[in-house]
């Protein structure tokens, strides 16, 4: 099994979604599992909705409308204007958020945050999976909240590994291409939880660990990991192979490569992690490997 993760920047507009199809046509989809983040800056925009809810109620609806307009714009470019079931699915997700905000009684910011912000990933995966199916790449939308189980420490939950492992491993008997949400889980009471900002990489690693996957690929809009920050250095070089230890050190030196929690599940199961460019899918990019056995650690 290969786990592919596409970040928000890769699906920030209709062209990004079309490009995702091109990537999959290039790589094939056999034994592949897709994890997708919220589109573009949707998570920030949903955070603004939550802020409005707590600090400026009258502006909730315009904050939510901004998110809706953005997604409707992408829908318009990808699907026929009427009659396609994706429109209804997207509309009903917005209805759900509105319903939640109207009826919610909880004064707890972090709880409300997770219930609301998580819709970014639900929206993106509904749109991406519908578009893949229309493009002839058969796939199944999966609600990852039924599989990644966490505690209730909203906004920064810990994974309950035993429950997660047993739920996720059920999926190994199925052969379809799954499209699921990064960043999300659910707690004991089935409330939505989030793994922390930029947590979709971690989702990919959790699934990889539970399925004992052969690799994780993080698809980005950059060619891979560079030896220096191109904003400050003129001559940078792509690192083709680095160890997890080096990746951690790079992260430490400010070259943010991966969500820090991502590395551990991969190291524990010896799973290599690739960083590849969505605009150049046949190029190798960078592979990050466990420290032992490569003479590089
Ligand atoms: N959408 C979430 C965020 O922007 C998770 C992620 O992108 O990894 O933080
Ligand atoms: Mg994101």
C-alpha cells in the first residue's frame, strides 16, 4: 500500500484538482490511499468563522459565505452547473455547519473549533472524490473520523492507537482507491477532533503505520527537500536521500519539512517517506529513510 497525501496548496483551485488527476494517471492508483487537506487557505477561513462565532456573532454568516463562495467557484469550474450530485453534497455540508452553529450550546472554544474547522477537509474530499470518479478514476470517499480515534483534547488530540489500529486495519481487505480527509479524527462520543494545524501529514503517517504501508508520499508544490532555504540562499540543491534524523534536524533549523509528529509512526514501521512535486510527478523528489541500513544516518 502507498499512502499519498495532497496538501491544501495542491488543491487550492480547479486547476490543482485537475492536476491531481494527472498525477494519478501518471502514477497509477493500484494499492493507493489518498489523504487530502482542505483546499488552499480554507482552514484559516474556517478559523475566522469560529472567531466570529465567539467574538462577533453578526459576522459569522459573511465569514462562512466567503468559504462557500470559494468552494462554489471551484465546483463551477469542475462540474456541470446542474444535476450533478456533488452540488447537493457540498450544499448539505454547509447546512450542517450552519446548523451546528445555530444549535450549539457549548461555550468551549476548542470544541467548537474542531466541529467547525473540520468541514474544510470534508468539503475538499467530497469535491476531489467526485471529480476523480468523473474523470474515470474510480474511488470511494471515506470518513476518516470512523477510523482515527482520539482523546477529547480538542485542537491537539492524541491518537488512541489500539482503537485506531483495529479500525484502520479493517480497510486492508478492501481494494478500492480511498479518498479521505487529513487532519481529522473523532473522540469517544464521535465528535470531530483535529490533530493540530498542518496535521494531514500526520494522518498519512498514521494510516501508513496501521496498514504497514510500503511508503508515504507527500505531494507538494516544491521539487522536494532542499539543502538550504531558497529565500536566503541563491544556490540550493535538492536532497535526494536523507535520513529521518536529518529531516528532524532540518526541521529544527527552520526548514520546515514535515509535521513533527509525522516522523515517528514512519520510523517505527520502517516506512520511507517521499516528498514529490505535483507538477513533475515522474521526478524522484526526496526520499526520507530510517537511519539504519542506508549508511547515511
Ligand atoms: N488543513 C489543515 C491545516 O491547514 C491540515 C493540513 O493542511 O495539514 O492546518
Ligand atoms: Mg491545510
